[in-house]
C-alpha cells in the first residue's frame, strides 16, 4: 500500500515527460491542426456542391494547407465553397506562423505572461536562442506577418480592381487570399492555372514573389536585416549563410531556368520576349517553397525539371515558412566541404567557428531528405504511369513543401494521395523534429571508445 502512490506518481511523471519534449508537442500540434482542418473541410457546406468531400481529399487539402505546401487533389477555387476557402486560408495562417507561436500568443493574451514550458516550446518553433527573447520575438513575428500580408493584399487588390475589372469585393477576397498564401509560402490559388494569367504582370507576379521570398527568409534573418542591413559585418552566421546562399541561388536559378525553357513553346517560350526574364525569375524563386507557377509545370523540359528539383531540395531560410533542407544547411555543407578540401581542422564562417554538432546535424538533415526522396519517388513511380522526371519532381515538391506539380499527384490513386499526405507532413515538421518526437529520451555517453580511422573513399 505504501508503494502504490509512488508507482502512480512515477507513471504520471512518465506520461508528463512523454509530452513535454518540444519536438513531440510541435508534431502533435501540427497533427491536431490537420485533424481539425480535415473535420471542417468534411462538412457539407465546405464544398460548392453541398456534398461532403471525400475524406482523403479533405485530409490531403488540410495537410497541404497546414504544412503550407499547396499540392491539391481538387481545384481550390472551383471545388471548395467560400467557407471551405476561408478554412484553407486559416489553416495556411496557422501553419505559417507555427502552432507553438500561436499558442504562446494566446498565453500572452490570456495570462499576460509566458511560463517556462511555453517559452521552451516557442523557442523550438521559432529557433530563437534566448528564452528571455521569446515573448518579444513571438509578438514581432505576428505583427510582421500581418503587416506584410496587409501590404501585399493592398497591392493585389488595387491591381485586380483597377486593371482586371474585378468588383471591389471580388478583388478584396482574391487579393487577401493570395496575400496570405504567398507570404506563408503556401502556393494555394483560387485560379485553376495558379498565376499563369499574370506571367507578364510585374505588379502581381512580382509582388507575390517578393512576399514569398520575404516569408521564406526566416524570421530571425528578416529581423536582423531590418536592424542592421547597412552593417553586414555585424550579421550573425545564420544571416550570412542565408543571404549568402539565397542571392546566388536566385541568380543561378533565374539564368538556368530561363535558358532551359527559353525555346520551349509550352512554357517560357510562349511568352513575349519582354516577359520571359520575369517568368524565369519567378520560376527560379517559387521552388523555395512557394508553389505558385506562371508557366505550365506539366510541360517543362527534363532540364527544367532537374533544375527545379535542385532548388526545391535546397528550399528557403530556417525558422521561416519555406521548406527543403534550408539554404543555411546547404551553405553550411558547402563550408564543410571547403574546409575538408583545404585540410582545415575546423569549419569557420566569417569570424565564427561552427560546432561539430551543427555540422553533423546539417549532414543528417541532408541525408534524411535524400533517403526520403529515394523511397517516396520509387513508391510514387510504382503507383503511376509517369516517368522518373515527373515522379521525382512531385516527390521533391511534397517533401520540400513546395506545391508545384507535374500532373502526377492528380493521377495517383487514393493510396498515392495518402502517401503524399505523409510526405508533406514529414517535410513540414522536419526529419530531425519527427525523430526527436519519436525518441524516448536523449542519452549522454559517459565513456569514450578507442579511436580508429576507417578508409574513406
């Protein structure tokens, strides 16, 4: 009898510890949001026809919205009712800001203070470094996101209303939806052809591109650039890596995709000469994780598919709305390779030395993504009649939470849609986050084994 309370306390403590790891809570939070979204989209009045959407379609769309991916099994503007579209927009906003960020904001509003556990959860989601800064950072994230979305919406609404003869109500609705979708890198569009009708309009395509590039940089980088954009020597390693990789990738992608698709009459080649550079830039920027397209991605050349695969694999900045392995991971791996080629014992970025644990994390993330892409690409190819160019393209898009499609997703059976749903979820919360969420505990080795150097290469 004396040991019973202790046993109960031990079990209660074990259950409590099981759900206190931030990574587990983040995975559970995103999963809960997906389930809520699936339930709302399964309601009869969520569709234009008034009939219940098939469960797989509702689950797929909710996952794509929460994971800010943009892949679809049904046409967003034609299939879902206004209620369904508003639900999708709300799920995009929740997924973009992050479950833990919103939870911390609610705590601030209701309690006026943030507890240690809530700060730890928000820290894991926003990638902030100091617990003391979490409260301020979360507030800044929400304010900055809403302000950016309002600015983008204002430009789009004005353009739709003045140039495209939309009523003010329709322009306001379309502009607001696309602003939220663009800043959060979601890629959902109310148009069946995404933004192909605006390929030559810099006010629409340029504004949308600016929105998803800004959202994809990552909140810590954006805040630091706003504070010290004139003093690059004071930038942190994260900002140096992000900016230093983003600009070359945009330049390289623009030139490479424009050249690859320039003579393709089904993509960039169908546009006027003056509109082709803009379409090339947009097509190089959208693989960051945006998912919008101004050219027909189902008719791209094999070279265009491969270039886009590379850009989707890299993705955008850390702690932002973009997916992929992140440009910081990509840039860090480049520094690791360069240090190894030079025979340096340490990896240095600027005047800072990168810890070995961070290097291992970057290598792990990249290899996990490669493994996921290999498994999922083969699985999708087995379910479809498309070639490897297209299946790899859609697999990379799903794992990288991009949202571009070569037409494979629409042709997959229901089992394939479920597989893509899993891929989008894994791509959003991240392999390491999921691994931490499933791990029972972290073990610290209390001894070191003798060292032996194997033959490499």
